[in-house]
């Protein structure tokens, strides 16, 4: 297999270079925005880099291009189609993009916002609002209003209709168990709720032991379930609790079997809330793929972790813009229960606009 990278001023230019050399059977592996290096390139537009691969059999003979494309990974084919579609849209946008907004697009991209998303948000402002006589301060304020609208208002835990079951889902390594413990501690210490803990994350011994440690410190009962239907017994034993917090198995979002088990588990109860825990340090392509695996969940709320480790907050806007999830909490460290807070959209906007 041959793997190459192509760089262009925009996605369409990079794709044209790719197609010219590798042909239409090439597979898109990754696409990202890169900054031009060097002091004198500081004010230049970011470039788009597309990484692609093609199997050797497509390089040997033009006759081989009629080979069965089902041999190519299905997910990579979908990704290629998506990138090509976006490239066409971006190319069209570039022809009409307001040059007065470029400085704001550069600012958003430098703070982690996807180039295409930044372009879409700003171009929509340009279409709707006459910016001709606006000052820079007025334009920036308008942009901030629009970004905040895309992020949406924070929606923390709703306890108006307790008893309730709270599920925490997401990949391994994002701080899911610690986040559950932080919320449990706040509910016990500050609000004096009766809490029960359930863990279905029996794939990792460390996860069970971690939650067991938290349960002992907080003096909360913990039940361990190994199959989805075992939750019925655990819930019966917790029938006196106001809130039951459930730690689901954290493994790769590509594990379809695990996702289905999680789905079955959540469908066993009615009055519930589901929180998808994501690390803000995860790259957007991976983060987007994770969110899509949980699109079967109604009213999905997102908790972003590791804000203390993040260079930028762009992925928060990227996720909210693309997937229309509901923002809930931020975590910024390991301390329980202190390092968690209700998400503040104004704080995100300030970071994205370089005001922090």
C-alpha cells in the first residue's frame, strides 16, 4: 500500500492533487488544518493536509481500477465521500467568503476550531448581517453571539423528577469513573441525596476497584453487574435511593458488541439521563466518530474532561456544531469533588476568540 500526504490552500486543492496522482480509488485516511511555520508566515492562511492511501493493485494497471471496491474498508470509503462532499462545499464558500472576516476565521482555527466549521459560521453571519458599517468591536460581538448560540446553554443534572438513573458512557481513558465520583460526591455532600452506585465496567479490574474506593470514601453502596439484565436486581436493592449512578464499560467506540450491550443496558430503565464523557484533548475526527456511535441516545448530554490539559477549546464548538449535543459539565483535574463545574458557554467563547 502506498501512503502519501497532499497539501493545498483548501481542501479542494489538496484533493485535486491527490486524485491526479493516486486516482479515484485512493482512500482518505486523515484530513487536518496546519499552520504555516515561520515568523513571516504568521498572518498567512492555514493550509489543509490530506493523507491518503492506495493499494498496490490499483497502481499496477488501469484495468485493475474495475476491481471490486467492497474490498476497501467500508468506514474509510464513507470518510472519503464525506471529505469530497465537504471539499466541494468549502470550495464554493471560498469564492464568496468575506475577506473582512478572515482574521476572525484565522483566530478561531488557531484556537482549535475546524476550518470548515469556522468558515460556515462566519459565512452565515455575512449572509444574514450587513457588516459594511460595523466596527471591529461590533463584528466581534456579533461573532461571539453566534458562537455561543451554536454551543448552546449548559444543561446539568436535572433532579426535579427523582428517583432517576444516570448513565455515564464513553471510551476508556477519558476520566469517566472519576467524573461519576465527582458528581456523586457533590450530590451527597452539598445536596444530601441518597445515592447508589452501579458499575457495568467489568472489563477493566482497575475501573471496578477505582469506583469501589470512591464508594468507600463517600460511604455509598456499590453494586457490580456483569450482564445487562442484572441491573434489575441492583435497582430493586436500591429502591430507596433518589439517584442511581451507573458506570458503563469504557472500551473502544469501534467495539460494536460493547455499544450494543450499553444500548440494551440503558433500555432497561425509563426515567434516566445519559452523559457522554469526552476528553477535550481528543482529535476531532475521533471525537466525532465516538459521538456518532451514541446517536441512538435521545437527549444526549456531553461532559468534556481534561480542560486543564487542553491547548485549545475548539473541539467543544466543533462537537456542538456538528452533532447538536447538549453541553453539561467541564472537568479540569483529578480532585474529587472539586474539579468539576457546570459548563460556561461564555468562557468557551472567550477562549475561542483569544480573550483569555
